[in-house]
C-alpha cells in the first residue's frame, strides 16, 4: 500500500513538473512567433528601402544597380520564406503542447480539487486549439509575412520590368502559394498523435 501511495505521489509530482514546463514551452513558441514577425517586419522595411534607393541612385548616376537591388530583394525573400516555414512549424509545436496542457487540466478538474468546479470553463479540450484557425493571431502573422514576402517579389518585378500586370500576378501567386502551404501543412496535422503531427 505504501509503495502504491509513493508511486501515485511521484506521478503527481511528475505531472505538476510536466505541466509547468509545458506551459513555459507554450509561451516560448508563442513569443518566438511574435519575435520572428517583428524581426521580419523590420527587415522587409529596410530591404525594400535599400533596394529602391540603390536602384534610383543608379538611375540618377547612370549606373546599373539593378542586379544588386534584385539580389538584395531575393536574399530577403529566401530568408522570409525560411522564417515563414519556421512560424508554421512553431504553430504546430504550440498547438500540440497546448492540447497536452488542456488534457492535464481536464484530468485535475474532473476531481474538483478543493471544490473547484471550473465555472469559468477554462480550457480543457485536448482537441483544441485547431492547428489552422483563421481567427488566431499566429495565423494572422503568417498572412502578413506571406504578403511581405510577396511584396519583395513585386518590387523585384517592378525594378526589372515595370509591368503592373506581372507585378500583380507574381504578388498573388506568391501569396497564395505560401498560404496554401501553411494551410495544407497545418490541416494535415489534425487527428494525429504528437509524434506523427510533429515528426512526419
């Protein structure tokens, strides 16, 4: 009996530690997504300013800085795509950890410790949040990053061809391609185990 009691006590300690660590991990993923977003927003502003400034300076001085301007924008675009994928992956990590936290809450609330009834209905659904939730701020960050990546492509097309139709088409194709990737990746994470959702 004593051994069984000790085992339960150790199991409770483990769950408590695990809950606290997972909560910190969840906040880490959320703040990391926001920090990436802030970094990219600043980067895009600088890159667009530098490339257009360099291009206009070249026109004024009769020097062709077009390749340099395009290179700056394309490097920014590639970095933006990489960090877009990082945000998508962090969203998957965030959701998986949050669902686990909700599952632990549901377990403890079921016993109504100290008469606690969870009348505020704090999250206990281990199937929520959804991996792709169009109302979520993290998904809105993805929208903005996709648009900013596409603006870099649009500015590149402007510098090369000055063709507004080509700019519009490339901007839309780039935006849709990024969001289709994010949507399809996150949607396919649903109804999978943690290992399948994260490592497959």
